């Protein structure tokens, strides 16, 4: 159990030892009584910082205001009578890392104390100011003397920043301090030139919507998987080559837009989600889809057009809520028979593939309204599908040679 000894008690103990009649016994006292930073000794400080001493653990903790440099600080230290300390009191020290002080009693006994100096967490305003200054070419029209809630692109609720929207503002960097905006619900950074997101992104536990489309991102931090409230994710038009497997932890995620990236595969963990909409249009390196995708039984919109797919997963049949399927402009040579299980499917886009036939089961698509199959090698349409086209008055776009049986 940790305990703290009041300074007055230690002073009383020291004075009592000094008044002892036995002058032949050297003191074993080797206690740090106080360890403080005084503003009068340190130009970077506006007020004193008092150290918190744990004599059991022999640690000393001090907190300085956010942004105060810790590399050249002068402490004032009081130790037991006749004891000596190293490094010496009043010597400037670099406290950017923990510093060990050794206190040696008059008897020669010594102990080590570890001093840890930390900066206080920044306020929301300090985070935004740091971010602003990190991007000197930004085009935000901020009056830095104005209240935070009056800054362009910033919304404040109950005294905390709840929304940040900086689209097309010339942002190149995202501050690592972003993690301290932990009341943030919406973050919109579309159409900038951002190349990297900080790992601390995962600390935004209340974030519901994240839009970083049309940037220059090559990777997504694994911390993305910690955004437990995230519902909408837009990563469109970047240079992302892979998604972190932690994406499978986003239990609230409903919509993902991954259009026009460089994805080579989707992680199997995407099957752990409960998606309504998934779009990977224009990922020309994407050749397969994971079978686990079929776990998303609430998926209504699936856009895998203009990729390089040679097949669709057999578990396509499990997507029983699917309303729209766009698999156009791929290398598909066949469609799984299980597609007939998708009774909610209204729009099917299969144009510009290598199909030579469509499965009879497509005649079972009772909700079908639009069918795009032009620019394939189809010459004959199944009779059941033709019947469905007639009954539902389906809008059909096909090559002239594609005729009903």
C-alpha cells in the first residue's frame, strides 16, 4: 500500500535527530523531504510545481502545464539533515525521461529515487491550436483570439469539441494530440493531402463518422479497431493497400466506402461486421472476396465494380438483405447459382465481364427491377429469367444477341 509522509513530520524527525545527545552515531536518514520546481528558478514556468513523493516506492511525480519544455529544469530539493544528493539540487536537468537521484546518508547508506515529470493533457483548444500550427499552409479562416466554438469547422457541445470538419483546407498533417479530442463524434478531413493518421486515433471512443476520403493515405492504423462507436467510414480515393485486421472489432460499423484504393484483398475479419453498405469500386488490384463476407446478413448494398475479380464468393447467397449488387467491369465468367436466394435484390449490374451465361436461379429474384448485362458474351437468357423480366417489367440492358430461350 502506498503512503505519503507530510513534510512537517519529516522536518520534525530531522530536527529531533539533529538534537540527539549521541553525537557519535552517524545518521542513516536519506529521505527526500521535498522536490519542487519554482517559477523563480525556471523561466518556462508561470507557477510553482510541487512534487508528490512516494517514500514506499521511492518515486516522485510532477506535472507541468501542457507544452512546457522539460529538457532544462532546475529543481529545489530538500533532503535529510547531513545527507547528500546526486545530481545536486539546483542543477539544471533534462527531465524528458525519468531521472534517478541518489540520496546518501551521513552513515553512507544510500537509496535511489526516480523522478518522473509529465505534461498535463492538452485542452481541446490547445489540441486544435497545435493542429492549426502544424499546417502553416492551411486555409482555415480562424481568429485565434476568438472562442473555439467560433472557429471554422469546429462544433462544441457541453464545452467539448464534438465535430471537426476541415474539407479542402490544405491539411497535410494530423496532430498526434488528436487522441485528446475524446468527445469527438464526427471527423471530416476529405480532400486534403494527408498521408498518415496517428495511431492514437483509436482513443476517440465516441467517434461515429470518419471521412478521410481523397487524401494520400497508404495505410490505416490498427487503432482504427478501437473506435467502438464508429458507424460510417469513408476512405475513398486514397492509396491504401491493406486494411488492419482490427477492423473486425467495429461492432457498430454500418457503411464502408473503400472506392479507388489499391487493396489487394479484404481481411476475413470483415465478416465480423454487421454492415449495411460496402463499396470497393475501382480497386484494380482486388482479385478475390472473402467467403466470410457472407456473414453480413444485413448488407443491402454491395459495390465491387471495376475491380479485377474472376469470381464472386459462393456465400453470396447468404446476403439475404441485399438490394443492390454492382459487380460490373470485372473478369467474371460465371455467377453463383445461390444468387437466386437473394429475394430482396432489385438492381443487378454485371455489365463488362466475361459471362457467357446466367444461372437459371436468377429467375427466382422476385424483387428484380434493373438488370445490366451488356458487353458480355451472353447469347441466351434462361427462360425463368425472361419470365421474371416480363412479370416485373425489369429494365434490361443487354447486347442485341442476348435472346430468351
